[in-house]
C-alpha cells in the first residue's frame, strides 16, 4: 500500500473520532440573559419601590428612649420597627393631637425625630423646662411636639413650636417585636379585677394613663381659648 493511501486512511480515522461541537448559540444566549436578567428586573422595579416609600408608607426603626413607654419600652429587648404613613401627610390630611410623627430636627435638618403632637395651631401650652416662657400660643401652621419621656427628650420645650412643613410622616403600626404588633391605642385606665394582683403591666398601664392626663391638662384647646376670648 502506498504511503499516500496509508495517510488518507489515518486522516479519515482521526476525523471520525473528533467530537462534534456542542455549542448552541441559542442556549448560550439564554444562559447569558439569565445571568443578567435578575439584576435588570431589580433595576426595573427599583423606581416603583422608591416611589412607594417616598410618597406612601415606609418602615423605620425607633432608636433611643424619648418615646418610652409607648415605643421601645424597658420591658422589650428589641428596638421597635414601625410603619409610618407619608401618604396622608403628603396629601393634606390634618395632623391631630396625640398623633406620633416623624419630623425633621429644627436644629439639625439632617436628623429625624419621632415625637407626639401635644398641641396644634390655636392651642395654648403650659411649657416644661428648659423653655423660657411659662405658656406658649401655638401659631398657625405650627404644632407643639414632645417626647413621652420628658427627661430624655429633645422637643418643643427646647426649640419651640414646629412648622408643619417639617413633618415627614405619621406612625400607624408596630410590626416588631411580635408581642407588641398592632396599631397604637390610647391609654385607658386599668380596671382591677377582684382578687387579681396589680402586677408590673397593670402599674405600667396606670402610669401611661396618668401621664396622658397630665399632658392634656397642660393644653388649653382652640375651642376653650375661643370661648374665653
């Protein structure tokens, strides 16, 4: 057999054993799209999420003790996580007394404060130290805010009435910890059951109710002010 024929047979044998290419252009495209599709979906939905938290509802973690015992009570080992409603504030629903709100710090606009609305425009407030005046008339377009724990709070007794424009949102719901989940409820006087011990919870509820009564007694409401004028 000639050398040429031997070479031809060897070449055909090697060619027949060469693995066929398994490259599938369509499959490669699908794999590439799968690798970038998830980030693109996040980018697609990101403006919707940002718009929702900016104009409707947002979650905030409460830090500090100025709103004790309403928020972050000593009986809890966790910081409260709450839902704040921006929609009602952005679209003009009136701010009312006893609302708990998030607002820009009038002294340092980079900070957010969480306080209770104690008085609204037209009310007269008997102030607490360190405010220099014994009483303050709340002007139009302003509110008077305080923390529920008067000895651990920076509030209107330091910086005076607050413009409504500084209010960011209104607290609606506690979502964490689970044993306190639910909307905030106004304090009510505890009713002792016959033979039941007055435990720590009973005393805490009584203290919260008495604190609310003292706070309300310091405010002369708009209607009362008008009737005396």
